[in-house]
């Protein structure tokens, strides 16, 4: 157990990080992610709520169908990413899940930035667990058959074991699975119910990090932060056409002009996958060079470690646009020695979502 964002969190359980990681890829892992912030936005109508939220994010919120979820992020006036998040439509309400370390700031940001007619309610009485892996559907469907009908990014009310929960078919591992919001008083009961299944193993922060790294997913405060714009972070796919320059609802969010200019220019640093050639991991902070000797660093690693599924070290980081093509050979400096590393496409492990 370690302190994390104001909570005591498990790094690993009895099986250890390696086995927890591999079990999630092969069967199903259960993660306690109750430290994440769950927030409900409500107002006089869906149009009012969605329109207000679009002033804070560059995503198409108004076009979100009921029972569907999207990935998004808050932007700053400077075009930086203040936090990344998930948001889902629940009738006329918007359900938002934000990162634990940014939770207080994000709630304050929404309360300050949204009009008075929009209520911002922090759901501190709810827990959140994630069931991830190729056996997740079978486990959930055994408790509520409706879970099998959900597609990637669907959100639905389910009743596993008679417990009233709200589940989204999504996660942070690259695998199929569900993130399940449950009343905090019932969280232990739900966890024990899921862990009764022979395919389910409890998984801690260690494997959660290696799984998301293999999946090429950003960790806020490491791969992205307020100094990172969506173009450099390779996250422009999350900005729908309707909110881009020339779209019906283009702009209107913080930093729009800065972000549009970066999109037009197409240069600057890029977040890429990095595959060290040897067995030595290249971890966060490792400097990247374009030559084996001499010269200044051209980039840096933001996340790195051993990829149990890949069977080799994997990393993500930033390099100049001109050096961002897969196959580009670079060098990372580890303990004073420059070792070869190659730019590679993300993710390292293909996504296994149910489309």
C-alpha cells in the first residue's frame, strides 16, 4: 500500500505485478479506482448542460447520444491540457469522471466556468471499480445478461447480484471491460461478488500502469499536463470535426485559437512510442538524443518500464516532429550511457475493445 493522490492505494496484491498484468490480458482483473472523481452536471435541459460543458472542452458534447460516453480534456487559455476525463450522457444530465489528483481543481473549474443554472454535484458517496480483460464480459453477463449487449463506450444501469450500478464499457488497460459506479456502502459487496469468479483477480497500481503503458494511454501529470497541447500529445483525434476550425460549433473553448494554429502548423514535438533495443528499461526523465555521442537532447521519456505482454522494455515520450516517424533510430541516456531506442507506433499491444 502507498499514498496516492490523498488515498491509500495498493501497488500489488499477493500475485505480484507481473502475474496481475498477464492475468488481466488473459482473463479479468479487478481494480479499485474509487479515488477518481465522479461528478454529475444537471440543468434545465440537455441542450443547456451540453452547451455549457462545450465552453470548457473541445469535444462534441451536444451530439452525444443518451447512454454513450466520450474521452475529453479541459484546456487552458494557453492551449494546455488541464486534465483528461471521461464524460457520459445520462438523460438530461452529464456524468464526468476526472483524475484523482486533479479532482478538487476540476470541480472548482467547473463551478467557476459553468453558468449558475448548471449544478455541479461531486458524487462522494459513490465508489468506482473496473473489471478489465477478455473474460470481463462473461463475468458481468453471468450477473446481468444485459452487460453482453453493451458496446465500447456504452453506459447502462445494471443490477449484478441485485446491486443497482451504472456501468460503462470502457477502461484504462486496452482490454475489453467495464467501469462500474456503485454506492460506496455496497462497494465491498460488489468487489467480493466479482472476485468469487475464478477468472477474476484483484490488480493494483503497478499492473494498472504497465497495462495502460502497453496500450499507449496517457497518464496525467506524466505524459500530459498543463504545458502539453493536444497536438503535441497526439490527442487531436478526440476533437470532433464539429468543434474544429470550419465546423458548425468551431472553437468556443479555452485556448481554441492556440490549438487550431498548432493543428494548422503540424510541427513541434510529438508524443510517440519508444522501444529500447536492449533489456534496460528507459523510465520517466530519460533524455533522448539523435546521435550516439555529443549534442543536446532532442526529447525525453515521460513513461517507461517493462512490458510483460510485449516481453521487453516499452516507453512513451516526446521527440521533434521530424524524428517522430516509426522506425526512427534514436538514443536514450541511461546511467550516463547512450543506448539505442527506436520510435514505434502506439499502442504496443493492440486494443481489444468490443466495437
